[in-house]
C-alpha cells in the first residue's frame, strides 16, 4: 500500500472497537464464518439459484454438495427468510437423478397455471435448472447439458420433478446452461435467458414446457476471457423510460482476475436484446461477487444476490466445515454517472434489522483518538458512511492485533477506488489472493459518497450511490478491531457515520434444523 507516500496533515480517525455480546460462541474452526451473510451450516456452496419471494418469505436455493467442502455432484440447497438476513436452512430441495447433476437455474410463480401443474386450484411454483449428465460428458459427447423443470405445491418446501424432462434438449453445445426465467407481459410468454458457450440465447414458451428459440446475443460483444454463465434479463424504469439490463457472469476474465459479472444496457423487444452501446461494464469490480441473479416476484424492486467467492481460489479458502457465503442482498437501479447510464447496486433497506445505534463522528474529533467506550464493538462487523472531496486521496485502514490490515481507498489522480488485501490475514492458500484490486470512479461529481460494509471475513464498498462497487473476501484470524481514516487534507472527509452490525447468521448456521 502507499501509506508511506501520504503526508498526513494531522487528519486521521482512530476507532478502537469493543464487543457485541453473542449468544452463540463460534468454535475456533469457525473463525471466518460471516456474521450476517448467508453461509451453509456445513459443506460446499456456490451459485445462488431459484431466488423468489412468495407469501412473505424469501427463498434462496443454491448449488450445494452435501458430501464435502469442495465442488462435487450438485444439488439445490434451500434456505428461507422473512427479512433477507435471518435465514433458516431447509432440507435439500433437488437431488441428482439418472438425468444428471442439478446445475444452476431459477424459479417462478406460475400464477396463471400455464404449465397445468397446479393443484386444487392453486398455482405452482416452478423451478427450471440445468441437468449435467456426467456419463455423456465422459463419453466425450457435446450434449451433456439440457434443461429440466420441477414444481412445488407446498410453497417451495418440497419439489416434484416433471415427468417429461428434459423440456429443452441440447443442440450439440458443450456449455448449455443456467436458465433464468421471466414473464414478458406484452407477448404473454415466458422468456428463458440461457448461457450457451460464448453467447446468450433467448427462448420463449407459453407453458414452461415447450420452448422455441428466439435469438442470440453477444458473440462479438463484451468480455470473452472465459465461458459465459448465469445470465439474467431485467427491466428497469428510468425517468419514464424502460431500460433493459442483461447480466452475464464470466469465468475467468474478470477485471481483477478470475470470475466476475458483466452487464449490458439496452432494449428487449420480446425477441432480441439490442444494446445501446458496446461498452463492457462490471456490476462489481471486486473479486468476490459472481453468478449473481435477481429475485422473482419482488414487485417494483430488483433485489440481487451473488456468490461471494471466486473460482480462482474458492476451493482453497481456509474454512474447514463449510465453504462460501452469499453477498449482501442489493437493490439494483439505473443511475447516471459521468453522463452515462450505469447499473447501480446498494444494500437493501432490510439491513436495518441488523443495525445498532449509529454514531455520528464530529469533524472536530478527528484530531484525537475516539474513546473506545463510544463505539462498543469488537466484532469486526460495521457499516461506515461518509462523504469525501473527490479531488483528494483517502484511505481507510482496518487492522487487528495480529498486525494484519486491509486497506480501502481512493486515488484522485487516477480516479480509482481500491481494496488492498495483501496483508489482510491468511493469503497463502492461493498465490493470486493477496493483491490490490482497482475500480474506476464512474461519477464526475465533486463529492464522493461512500458506504463500506464490513463483516468478519468480507468488505463491500458502495461508492457514488452504488455506481462503483467492490466486494472482497478476507481471512483475518482476529477481527479488525481498529479503524483509521487517513487523508492528505483535513477537509477531505465529512459526515462520518459508524454503525455496528449485529450477528444474524450465527444461530441460523450452527443450530441443526
């Protein structure tokens, strides 16, 4: 980091944090378990699947291997919440069968019972997913991935696989997966957005069982450093105009290495996605937000959730009983930055359920250490908000008693935000983990507004109303109990607010269901 290059004009903020009382103490092997991000109680997890809100409950399904802490035969795990933060693990929803492993997909409410799979006059929930047939793959066939559906008559608790599976056969493509469903009201049809090797293919159906191809997108557009995965097609309203966003995850080829999620803005006419330009944009410039998709049935809100890891090192991270967490749930919206429209991400309002009392830190207190008794938090979990002068540098230093630190900052000259985790804690498990990651500042406003959300093993940066976002996981053996802000000018930072965040995942993750 460039701390030694800073001329500190007496402007620093040192916050020493004292502790949350926790009702459940994590054992030593659980050092890195997040406090308010969803994690499975044990075993391997990756992509979020089947995100849906129904009858007051949020459902997340996810790629899950109950036989170990590395990737294996994929199932759909399942968890539910009424507030997006207090999650209860449910029984496994979908198991592999003779057609293959259960890869990624989505879920919808078939409100009009277009499938005919409803029961007793009640509409079904319908999940669509990719079957991955290992026997066909081992036989070196190209058609080892195809789409199947399942349905639920009990609000998502249990699922019945459709007897007519697969509903969409493979045309001979090695990567033919990750279906995301949406309802296109003008055409009164279901749209499937599917990742097909190096592009996206759109399909349509009147009943979720019979599909026909509409169009393709992306063969010569966007980033192509790796295979395309986990797409999502989303409509937004911006100043009275409908704008469509197409999310596409890519592995590898991310802006800071490994896997990441790009997006395109444009129009969708029911058949084709027409981009407004050819720019490559990233929903998150950090290294640990992948395969994210939106919840179905959330009304005017678009709520996004990603897998908080990276295929570059996901199977080597130093957790023992479990691997991987989900990102914060985020609101997506269209915003203007630097004269261009961008897809912005901000933490959902439901975060209020884990927030403690906010401390407003007066500007004139920066020249002295704040008493620890003012903060009462050594959990290492908090939200920091402030505004800053975009013409000046600043750096936020999170450190612990092991002399480990993670640095989050801004360089005015290059107009870049960064996260430096080179000395953040355990980094030896993968040679590329301990690096400094960069993100461009897209806004041209003279003032930066910044929100930083810190959990036990992650930092999430939301800058300029979420126009630039960075998510990085970290592995400190002790919580970051010290916070300091360094600047090149005493007037750089204003309106600092510090909010401790309460654990929400401890009991949900550790108490058997």
